[in-house]
C-alpha cells in the first residue's frame, strides 16, 4: 500500500513540479514578496516558514549547486572530502594571520544548497573533522544576548521553543540503548532537522572516556546532555544526522513536501552581487531589488516586502558593503557610493579556532583500520549504501568535553573572562576517532569557543564579484593562545586517568608552524557575530532563523 507521503513524492517526480530551478530562464517570475539571499542553514528556514502562508511568494537565490546526490554531503563520514577545492567550496583563503606567524590558511566555506549544514568548512589538511555537531550553547549565552539587546525574546527560556521546533530527535542507526546518554525532556520531536547520538560503536574508546569521568570527576564530570542549557562536562556526541545521512536545511526545510509549495522557488547558480532599487522608508534607506549573476548575465529580482540576507558570515557583509552599507571612508576609498554609513559592517568578526592533537594507540579499533584498508573501506561503503548503517553513519567524534579555564588561569591577567557566565564553557574538546598518518590513533580537537580575538571581512575591490579580504583574527589576542595552550594541558590531564593505561602508545603532536609550544594550529573559524555562542553554531542558527521568520511574519501579519 502506498502511504500518502509516497504518493506525493511519486507525483512530484512524474509531473516535474520541482521548484529548485537550475536555470534562470525557467523561473516563472522575478517578482516576489520576499527574496532570500543564500540558501544556507538559515535561509531555507526562513523560506520554509514564510511560505507556510500560501499567499506569500518567496524566491531563494543560492550561488552554489544542488545538494541532491552529492555523496560527500550525504555520507557523514565523507564530510572532509568537501573541504578540498571543489564546486561545493568557495575556496577562500584568509589574509596573513598575525596570531599564526603571518601564515594564511584555507578557509573552507559552503557553496551548496543547504550551506554549512550540508558542508563541513574545515580547512584543507586538517585531520580533525567535527561537522554536524548539534550543540545549542549555554543558557548564559542566550541570557547575555537578551541583556545586550534588551529583548527577552533571545533569552534561553524564550529561544528554547525554537530549538525544539527545528529538531527531530532520531534513534541511532545501530539501535543501541540510549538510556543515560541524553535527556529526552530537552529535545524536539517534530522539527525538520534530525538529531541523533552516534550510530556506530567504538566501544574501546567510549568505555575509557566514561571511565575517566568516574576517575577524575572534579575536572571531567559526566553531563547527561549538553543541550539542556548547562553544557559543562563530558557529554555524548549529538549530531545532525538521521537515517544514517546528514540532515541539512536543504534535506529538512526544503524536503519534497515543502519545496512543492507553488509559492516557494529556489534558484541555484545565482550569485548575488548587491542590493539595488534604493527606497526611502520612514527616513531610512531601503532596497527593493537584488542583483545577481547567472552565467555571464546580470538580473534583478524584486521584493515587494522584504529582502532576507542570509549569505553566511562572509557573503552577508560582502553584499552589504557592495550595496553601499558600511564604513563611509572605506567605501569611498574604493569609489563606491555610500547608501548608509554603518562602520560596524564586516567588523568585530569572531571565530572558533581549534588545534588538533593525535595520540598513537595500541589498538586496531580505530578509524585508520577502515581508512587505511581498502577492503574494509569498500565494505563499509557497501554497508552504508545498502542499509545506511556501519561506521560511515557518523562524523567521527564520540564525546565532547565542555570546559572552563581554571579561575586562576594567567589568561585572566590580560583579559576579563569572555564567556557569558559560570555555566558556559571557554573551550571544548573532542576525544574521537581521527585520521592522520599511518598507524592507529585517537585524536583530540580543542576549540576556543569564547574567543577574545576579533577580525574583519572587507572588500578587496569595487568589483562585487571579487573575493573579499577575510581576516578571522585567529589567535590575534594572547588570551586565546594562553587558553588553547592550557587546553592542551587539560587533554594531557584527561589521559592521566588509569582508564587509558596500556592504551595510549605515544603522543604525536605536530608543531608545524606553531609558536608558544602549541600543537599544529590548523585553525578554522566560522561565525562573524559580535559574540558567538560558546558552542557549534548551526543549532543556534536554526533557532535564530526560526525566531527571525516569526518576527518577519509578525511584522507583516502573515
Ligand atoms: C570549519 C567549520 C566547522 C563547523 N562545524 C560545525 C558543526 O560541527 N556543528 C555546528 O553546529 N556548526 C558548525 N559550523 C557552523 C555552521 O556551519 C554555521 O553556523 C552555519 O552554516 C551558518 O549558517 P548561515 O545560514 O549563516 O550560513 P551558511 O550555511 O554558510 O549559508 C550561506 C549560504 O549563502 C550562499 N551565498 C553566499 N554568498 C552568496 C551570494 N553572494 N549569492 C548567493 N548565495 C550566496 C552560500 O553558498 C551558502 O549556501 C562549522 C563551521 C565551520 C567554519
Ligand atoms: C490568502 O488571501 C485570501 C484572499 O485575500 C484570503 O482570503 C486568505 O485568508 C489568505 N490566507 C491566509 C492564510 O492568509
Ligand atoms: C573551487 O576550486 C575548484 C577547483 O579549482 C573549482 O572547480 C571550483 O569551481 C571552485 N569553487 C568556486 C565556488 O569557484
Ligand atoms: C530596479 O532596478 C533595476 C535595475 O537596476 C530596474 O531594471 C528595475 O526597473 C528597478 N525596479 C523598480 C521597481 O524600480
Ligand atoms: C567592536 O566591538 C566593540 C566592543 O563591543 C565596540 O566597542 C566597537 O565599537 C566595535 N567596533 C565596530 C567597528 O563596530
Ligand atoms: C586487531 O588486533 C587484535 C589483537 O589486538 C588481533 O587479534 C586482530 O587480528 C587484529 N585485527 C586486525 C583486522 O588487524
Ligand atoms: C584489511 O581488512 C580485511 C578485512 O577485514 C582483513 O582481512 C585484512 O587483514 C586487512 N588488512 C590489513 C593490512 O590489516
Ligand atoms: C549505491 O547503490 C546503488 C543501488 O542501490 C547503486 O546504483 C550505486 O551505484 C551504489 N553507489 C556506489 C558508489 O557504489
């Protein structure tokens, strides 16, 4: 018997009602109520929620290609493949980083429908992969946003319903007993984004991590669920994975039942240059159109109500600056007219830098036993391809530690505590399976989640399609360097637990380009908000976009 959902899908395929357009010539119109710029993590949420009202027309303009059938986006284990130079990557490079001895680093950024949720943005060459982590941040993060903005709507209490709205808690692929590994009371059941615990066992490693929480509970206490608003401690990994596949804003918020709405259109391969059709609204300038490039031609899509800028942490400031919204002096220097003098655009960028460290282990229950053995690799892929089970259903990490710097850390001599409060972490680390080198390893990724350093995104040219100057300011401030160095010491402390006796073979730190004795600083970054939440940022992006859509609907009584 066919389920209604199946019939819908079948009709959809046969009649070809697909509203994801590959060619601008097929688009029925260039006039919409709303134009969403960037079909990434946030953009697709807003497009979905606005088109719940059939009277509202929405166009999403996405520069990248479709996520459909992109194996490296579907198979969680393959995420790192997206980091090489390919059609799904903007291929950015940072400016020389003062905190990295003047080095530049690859700055992967998603160029695919679904954006960062369909893509891992780790720089090429890193051996650490942690994409798809689902972590909301601390109650303290959101209560600080509420205090800073004077809007209680951003408080933990009021944002939590939006986290739950976007989430669909999903059983793990190996069907293991999950009792004691998460708190069901803090998770959503009916949202578009699947979230699950890891779906393939790495029992040797997992057992030792949990044993460490019992041996060293003062430093590394076990915490049932990092998404309760109180993340501190050692927690089981939660990821945006469901049914063994990566769950993204494209697979979730643009799923067949949504994309078939006649009022929702998505155009791919459409790179937005700037906002046009300047208007005046209550004495303030506004824009009525979006200029974009498709192939070699320029087009304008008009928005009668609003333009939603959701082109990510690089694209959004770049488009604003191209449109004349930014620092007047800097715009003038490039010969660009100023529409609105707003010096903050592209400034105060902050990012989560991380370092990785591997330890060789006396075990063959490791990722390397798969990645370095073509027979097992092919078997694992076959298993994923036929049943969506096996080691490829996970994105590698098994647990996360959310930690704070010691209260007497020397870092606090140079800077006040940047974290939002005592319930929020300053750093995180991931014991997990990691690749790199020949042999068997356990790797740790140590991230600075409350960075003090700030950078910027600025224009390099008056050509709106030129690559902008990306300066994430990695380790620009000594505080971050001290904090990361202390974090490495914490990993060493973690490994002093008897649980690791006989398991760890030797340390393998690579001081490539490093200073101050820190391990290989393959740093990465992502978010250009004045203050990032002390967490991975996609969960917060979903919740903020959900509330953002509600605010737009309220404004237009939709
Ligand atoms: C290395 C790294 C690892 C990460 N890992 C995790 C993780 O494990 N867990 C987690 O929660 N978060 C993670 N994140 C963060 C997460 O990816 C982001 O928070 C999230 O994707 C931000 O959503 P967004 O909608 O703002 O931007 P994006 O998702 O990047 O979407 C922006 C979209 O706009 C498009 N676009 C850009 N410019 C234009 C233009 N001019 N015209 C048209 N389209 C344009 C892009 O192609 C893209 O599709 C990671 C980030 C990085 C850098
Ligand atoms: C859509 O518009 C029609 C006609 O103006 C109106 O009757 C209907 O209530 C609207 N629907 C919604 C969901 O707003
Ligand atoms: C990134 O580089 C690859 C390889 O050179 C290229 O094929 C791809 O088109 C580039 N991506 C973008 C968005 O330009
Ligand atoms: C918007 O600008 C474009 C070109 O810049 C122009 O073709 C179009 O007519 C303008 N639309 C309106 C409503 O002014
Ligand atoms: C950057 O942030 C600091 C602290 O919040 C603020 O004082 C400063 O004005 C900001 N700079 C810009 C250019 O917005
Ligand atoms: C893994 O190691 C065990 C002993 O530690 C050994 O018996 C087994 O053959 C090894 N398996 C593989 C695939 O190398
Ligand atoms: C590779 O994996 C196969 C299948 O598990 C195993 O028989 C073989 O011994 C492995 N090869 C090596 C070099 O470990
Ligand atoms: C995965 O399985 C499908 C059939 O279920 C097959 O068509 C496809 O070729 C397989 N993919 C690979 C890369 O083997």
